[in-house]
């Protein structure tokens, strides 16, 4: 596991941009796994800027998003479909047919989950997966005690996740209770993984992910076993990392 210690959210986003843009330059037909939420917004802003200024080309890129709320129509401003189009897809030249996001309105959710994994496999697998991390150390919507062998599946959101996401809704009761999420196994099959974390509220989760025991109680801890995982954290998110975990950080 490689750790990059950034001085700020802005620097964290720049470091992530270098990795993602580099992946596309080296392999224009890359398959990217993408995350939503406030943490990767700076990354997407930067990628849009690189596209508009020096022509970073997304025309051959295929994308797969990590998750979507169940019961949330794509047109809802709180849906992850809406988020991705607003912050990224509508501002670059990725082809609409190459954009894939779990169908939160599927009539048969288990079938939709199986189809999502098969589609990822048919595209050759994910080259680079971008992740955020929840305060309870979840990745995607894989909450604590999730089965590590799970592929894309239906999940029930923990109370802590619901409370954290309530800031995006008028009332906490408006936050969906269920979502479709790539599973841990789906994530671990990505050839490269980049996890971003910013802010003091993520410090404990980062500690569990980077130097805690590998356990379903802290889903992100499984990344310690990934052959090519990079963790990019600002100083606030790294606040609880002991010195030996930071030894050799960039």
C-alpha cells in the first residue's frame, strides 16, 4: 500500500488527478471505476479542466460507478446519476454508451447486480478504481461486517451513513435506506485502486484502513491486501496515523 500525504484537499485532488490522467494517457481505452460524494469533486473538477485546456481525451474511456440509491430516479438531484453528469460526464467527451451506473430503479435488483458485474467483466475489468471512505470505513456502500467475497449487491445503509448523507437532503427521513453497491470482491478485482480521504472526520477510518487489522468491521482495511493500492490523504485525514504507518510516505 502506497500512501501519499497531501497538505490540503486541493493538493490531494491534484495528486489524484495526476494518477487518473496518467492512466488515460497511457491507456486511452481505460476502464475507470468512479466514486461520488464531496471527496472526489476536486478530482472531477481538475479532470474537466485538463480536458478543456490540453485536451485530455475521454472518448475511448469506459466508466463504472460504485453505487446508486435504490428507488432514486436518475433525474433526482440527489441521485448519483445526476451527480456524475453534473460534475463530470456532461463536461468531458466520454461517450454516453460508455457510462455505466447501477440501476437503482431496477424491478429485479439481484438480476441487475449480476448483470452489472457481467458487464464489467465483458469490458475487461476495471483498470483504475477511485474510492472515497466513509466515517465507518466503508468503501462504496459496503458497510461494516460486509462479506469480503460479495460482488455487486443490495445493501442496507448503516445509521451512521444515513446521518452523514442527511446533509444532502431536506430531512433525514428522506435519505434512502438501501442502495446498490459494487461489492468488495468487485473492487478488489480492479487492477489499481486509489482511495481519497480528506478532513478530521475521516481520520479514524483512515487509521483503520491503513494500519488496523484486516477485518469486515472496517471494510476499507481489505485494501491492505490489494497489489496496487494508493491512499491519498490530507493532513487532517492522516491525523491518527502512527509514525510507522507513515514511514516512507510521499
